[in-house]
C-alpha cells in the first residue's frame, strides 16, 4: 500500500453511524495520522442531532472541551 504523502506515513479513519428516523447518520469520526517528523496526530468529531426529518431525538448542548494544541 502506498503512503498518502512523503510526510504522512499512515492514516487510520474510523466512522460510526446510527439510525435516526430510518436514516443512517454519522455520529462520530476519528482520524489518526502518523507523520514522519512529528509523530501521531489525532482528530475527533462527535455529531449531536436535535431532530432528523422533523422527529426530535435530543437536545444538543454546547460543550466546552479541553483542546490539545500541537501534535503528540
């Protein structure tokens, strides 16, 4: 398998889905890139839905989360 670029050695992506009102919707995404000089870099996203096709599923709340700046 060929590396994505000279600097990026390997990228792993995990996507998770869940059914809401009969529709598959993304609920999270996590990406880990192995970078030549810097090491490992991680990116995470979580999706919260208030409604899908007019059906309520929850009340998303704004979250304050500690963010790491830089690459491990």
